[in-house]
C-alpha cells in the first residue's frame, strides 16, 4: 500500500515488509533506487518537479520523518534512513553482498563510517569508499559536476563492483546523481541516498536521544545543537505543515 503527501508517493510498509522487498532487490537482476522521504524533501519536491519525479519513480520510498507519520494520521510506518542503512548492511553481511560508501565530503568521516560498520558487522564487505565530487545545483533544478571527475569516480566504483551503493551528498543532489549515474554501474543492484547517515555512524554528529526521536522532537534537538540549520528546520516543520494543509484544502474543494 502507498499514499501521497504533497504529491510524493510514500510506501506504507511495515519494517519486515521493507526488508523483504530489499532482499528481493538483491536477486531479481534489476537495478533499484531506495529513497527515504522526510518533510524537508517533500517541501523541496513541491518546488522541484524533477526531484518529485525522481522520488515518485523510485523503487521504494520509506518514510523518514516523524512529521509525515503524524500527518498521515498514523497510517505510515517510519524507518529513519540511518537505521535502514544499518539494516541493509546487516542483510548485506548475511547475504554476502558488497557495499560502497560514497559521499560526506570528508575522507576521514567516510573512513570512520566504514570502520564502525565493519566493527558492528564483522563479515561486512566494504569494497570501496570515496568522499564524493563537487556537485552544484543549477537554477533549472538540474545538477552540475565535472565530467572528468565523475567519470573517474564511476570507474573506481565499477572496478570495486559493489552490489549496494550508499550515497551521502545531501538530499536532492544524491537522488539526482543516483538517477543520472546508476545505469553506468552494472554491478549495483541497490542504490540509496543516505543524507547525513555517514556523520551519525562515524560519530561526527550525535543523534537525538531515543525518547526525543519517538516523540518527534528531533527538529528541536537539531535547532539547539545545530542552530545554523534553522532554515532547513523551518522547511521541515512550519512550511511542511503549511503545504500539507494547502493540499488537504484543495482536496476538499475537489470533493463533490
């Protein structure tokens, strides 16, 4: 089952169903994109038709946002992206699948992330890691990067032959890069944008305590600890709520 919020499809699956579907992705021979929409991403997609198209064309959209869960009136299951990444790593270990870590912009962070993952999953095969290339967003909502640098990056990933690719370029950029480049990486069967997951797993950024996560107050925790994120937090809270209410008002007008 799925539903839409601000025009973006959210797959309403229990955690066990999500994991079973991903396990199927490992063996069906096709390439798959996993997205983890949160309120900030839905706000961005409302302003960016290309991004909305990418999200709606993905093979699996797992809710990563308490706000989405609350405003769905409890209809949707939530799995934070960093937790889903950890679950996929556990399945990769169990199913002898290789992973590649791409992004964060910091070689030390991605290296520490790999070390911590292998400490937690002793048989996990991390076949490559790279901090990523410089990507800029253009006025027409497309992304731009050096073709030379990107070709060299793709060659490194091809040589490593991972089954699973985690990309941490930040939302929008990571999804657009995957959308444009996955077809050039034949070994990759599952590609997932993971946002700040490398920062959390490496220990660079501390996650909110479990209680704060459960009651949906992570935005307040981030505002206190990362005040420079105030614009992003505004988008993920007030602006998100406003757009949801606008959509519901329009739906009511359409109802005979």
